[in-house]
């Protein structure tokens, strides 16, 4: 994860991102994680198990979520979906930034992006 954060920082630097890079990266990765979990939960955990969670106390919900995730979603599955969601969200974010770059920024960005993609 530290390598991913380092590379995302480099990409943001290449496009002259002026806000807090660390805050943006943390929010971006949190969003990717939440989207990944949402996709997996809705597609892998049976509806009756999800309904059961609604009927238990909030104190017990965290434990039940962890148990269901371990039971129905493996680490490999999570990683595969995470990589897909990460790539999709990154492409979307970058497609919004690219038209705003000048030639020098685009060259720096493309060099950094090719390096980033070869290590993912």
C-alpha cells in the first residue's frame, strides 16, 4: 500500500495537483475499498444473511460483518475486485485531469503513468 501511495503521489505531482495529496489519496483508497466491499457483499453474501445483520444490535454488527466476509469472500477475490475497482476509478479520475494538462505536464504524466502501470 505504501508503494501505491508513493506512486499516486507522483501522479498527482505530475499533474500539479494543488490540494493535499495525502488527503486525496487516503479518500481515493477509502472509496476504492468501500466500492470493492459493496460489490463483493452484494454479489457474494446471501440475502438472508444480509437481512439477519439488520436485526442484530449495532455492537454485534461489526463482528457479524467480519464473520460473513471471512466466510463468503476470500482474500484473492477481494484483491481481484479491488484491483479492478482501483483501475477503473483511477482511469476515470485521470480522464478528467488529462485535458487540463499542458504539453510538459502531459509528458511528465505519461512517463510516470507508464512506470506506475508496469508495477501494478
